[in-house]
């Protein structure tokens, strides 16, 4: 099986180094999942990476939401709603797969690639102006 890595491109940048680095880390975790699948790694290792991704996602969302509050970001409610929708979808996926199987990992990767790229390119890009106006770069 040949899996395609998720590569960072400048077009994904939200022009805030801290947040770009967090997005890049999520890309790297997705790629780590792809590597594990390709190498037929035991499922417990998949679980470790998935749990690490979930923890990191919580950290990243909290970082963005901290800035929303600090800068009184106008679209904060809508953006936070998108974060909740992501969490809900992840919980549905976890309920569908009681164990972290390869099938779960594939479904998760498909979901994450689509969601992350669309979220960063559309939803996250909306806060660039606000964050820059408050000196965050």
C-alpha cells in the first residue's frame, strides 16, 4: 500500500508562527499514523499515536480559543462551534470502532486530512487580520 503524506504548504499559513507550528505538528502526527499503517504496526501503537493526536488537538484548540477571548475575536462563537463539531465527529468515530484498528486509523486520517485542510484554509484564515491587529505574528 502506498499512502500519500500530508505536506505543509505556505498557503496553509495563518501567519502566526505559534499556530502554524501547531498545525504543522498535527500534519506530522497524521503522517506518523500513515507510516504506522504502512509498516503494519501493532494496533496498540496506533492507539498511542491517536491518543497523542487527540491530546494535541485539545491543546491547539485551547490555544486558539485563548486568543479569541483575549482579542475579543468577532467570529469566536462560530469558530468554537467548529471545534465542537470536530470533537463530536471524533467521538462518533471512536464509538464506531471500540478498538484502534487499522480501519479506524484510515477513517480518522481521511477525516483529519479533509477537516484540517478545510478548517485551516477557510475558518482559521478568518482570524489572521484580528490576530495581526493585536500584534500576534
